[in-house]
């Protein structure tokens, strides 16, 4: 099974928030730290057209450079993606 990818940068406060949120809701991800693995930066740029984090990629669906409110809004704006990801917003 291919897990959604979460691109992060060590020390990024928005990444810390995202990781805490996903852990809290029990959301399983492949976490890719582009500072620890700089060769993965090209994957981040290829999928999102930018180098900011956190960025979530699931197939062709990408939420780039988000804070938690922006991520939750993306799920509301794309309910089919939220269903695919198994994310329930109350």
C-alpha cells in the first residue's frame, strides 16, 4: 500500500503542528524530511512546484505549504480526497 507522503523540514513549526495533528488523528504517512534527505527536495518541487513545507501528496492530490487551517479547508474543498485519505472533519 502506498502511503500519502508528507514532506517536512526539521525545525519547521508548521511541520511540527502537522505531524502532531496527523499523529493525534492516527493518520499514517510516509514522512520525508528534505533537510535530512536533501536529494528528496526534487521530489517535493516536482509534485508541488515549490519547496515549502509541510506539503502532503497522495497520488495526484497535493496540499502544498499549509498550516492546519489551510489543510482542513483543503479537505472541505475536496471531500472526495478527504474520503480517500480517511480524514474526518467535524
